[in-house]
C-alpha cells in the first residue's frame, strides 16, 4: 500500500462552466462563482477538486511548488495516520491521506471540538432570540443558570461565570494548568467528587486566562438547557445537517444526577470538518441559509475578553482566545509560535494530535487535518505554508 496519496481530481469538474479566478477578484479574494458555491454532501459527490497541476495555478491561483512542498511537509511532520485538505474558493487543491480517509474517518478531533461547540452555542443563542427554543440565552448570561445539574455549586463564584467566559477560557473552571484529568464522571466534572481542582475555581471569573477543557464540557450542558435537546442532537440538527455533514462521533460521560449525556467532544472527517470552516469563511451562510449567526463570525475575529496576563499553562498571549476559536496571528513571539506569514484575520482551532481547522477570509482559504490521536504538532506551520501557497497578486 502506498504510504500516502495526493488526490487532485477526486471529483470531475467542468471548469469551462465556472469563471476562472483571474476574471474578477472580490474583496475576500474569491469570484462570484466561488462565493456562491457550496459543496453537496459526500454521498452526492462532495467537494469539487482540481483536476491537474495546471489548474492549481490557472483556477485556484495557488503555487504548484509551494503545494508540493506542503504535501511533503505534511508527510514528514509526524508519523501518525492522518487526512488533510487545503481548500481555496470552495475547491480542494490538496488532499493528503496516510491511513485515515479524508471523507469517512470520523475519529475524535480533540480540542477542535471547542470551536465547534462555541459555534453550536452561537446558533442556539440566535435561535433563542427568535423564540425558537424553550429558553433565551445570550453569551453575557450567567452560565450556571443553565446548568441545574451543578447545584449546589461547589464554589459560589461559579454563579458569576458567563457563557462567554466558558468559551474564551476566562471562567476559572479547572484550567489544564491544574493537571487535573480532562475526562471523568459528571460528578467529577461539576465539582461534586471531592477533587479540589474541579470543586474550586482557579481564579475569579474574568480575571485571568486558563485554557479549560472542563469549561467547554459545561457549555454542552448549557446548550441542552437552552434548546431542550441533548448537545449531540442539537449540533446535528442545527449545524451538521444544514452543512451536508454525514459522518460524526460524539463523546459521552455518565454519573450522578446528570446520567449519560454528551460532552462537547466530537469527531469528524477532514472533509466534513472543512465544511464548518467554509461556512465561517462565507460569513455563516450555506446556500440561501444563514446557518451560523453573522455576529458570531464577526466576533471571532477579535479577543472576547480583556485579560492581559499570559495564559496559565502555555503562557500564551490571552488575546489569542475568542469564542472557542483562536487567533494565531496574535501569539507572542516569545511563546515560540510562528506568526510571520499568517494573516491577521485568520481563525483556527488546533487540537492535540495534529488536528486542525482554520479559515482565512482574506485568502479565501480553509484547511483541515484529522488524526484521531494525541500529542504535539506544528499547527501554525501547516497554516503558514498553506497561506504562502496562495498567489495574492497577479
């Protein structure tokens, strides 16, 4: 078996019917045809793809040599099975697979789930404002008003945590710097197991930044209280199905008063993951529908808190963190993160094991990688190399 496969031409496309990108450039770098294109579900053909190397430059306005170097880099960046895609103007220009299928492998995407959860909560908030859910919710509302299973609160300060603070890592709930496991029973996660790391907040809400998987687990419970549906059912109905996503996996926890319920953790194939980034790239629209609220897309372009002290575990610039999504161009140079060559409007979400979802509006670019594994990886380098492959002038 070949160790890797580069697919250029996953689906035949008659490009004579589509205006070439050089014909008319839009502010975000796409043509009208690209802006109006949305891929059908994988069962009906999925993403359109470049047919040959020449089309990489003439249709997608990307550099063939840079993409070849990116392919080689992906294959040598680690030894994990993976699937990765680079999409420009709604067209797959690069797909690389080693062991995993970009179309069907739906194993976990680790912390990329955080951005997806925040996006789902934004949809729930918007629908609640329209009177379409049992309860109304804004991101400025107090989160534990929607988490009855957490009563009595293990720390009275939890009552002051807002939904937004769950999403941008300023809640104080069990930051990863504490060393506490991210998984466990609901009693443990809600602070009722006797473990002081989950029972007590690490800091007063809104006063510091501590990257917290536990906080996003709480956000999944908020979603259920607002919508009247379990997080998995609502995410499928409100986000996955409207985008044509057909394969997924959800993580569940058990225990105590909560019983068996989904956490925020999900798994999606790389090509399905890319649909979420592409919807964000298109301002939250999919076809004629506004699936993700435009206000959410706009707000993810900046930090959603005023904390200035470095994040507790990795000492990152806290301005990296928005609503679940992150802003790679805002990393401190001293953190060792690569920021050169990444546009200021880029949003991404890395996940342990080399999982990544990113979109760059100014370059009309989406990239995704799925491994199902854990461990470190050079997330920013994948994004930087993909950005460098885009021809920004003609």
